[in-house]
C-alpha cells in the first residue's frame, strides 16, 4: 500500500544520500517492511544531516501520519531542523 510512496520519497534523495544507504533502506520494502524502510530513510536523513525542502518534509510527515507513526519521534523533529 505504501510501497510506491516510499520509493518516490526515497528517489528524491538520489545523489544526496549515499547510494548504498539508500538502496539498503529501500530493500526493506521488498521484504514487506515498508514501515522499516521509511523509518530507515528518515533516520539516514537525520544521521547524515541531509538538507530537505519544505515539500519533502511535508511529504514525510504525511506518509508518517498515514502509516500511523508518532510524528513526535526524534527522527521527524530532526528532519524539521534540516529544512533548507
């Protein structure tokens, strides 16, 4: 259900995130672990201080809410600080 949205979100970070990290995170989707894939992408964005746009942040929050994740978690508050 969320597979396509996660791939679209992840593909926004081609050439901005290490290719190996990006591919490894997205591989979780192939193992029916969409939530883990998305959370891993968000964690990498924070851990490696990857700047994001307001649009990317909104997309991430919308996806997190749709997946019923707690948007008060550190990974999401950290992403807000990385908006350029």
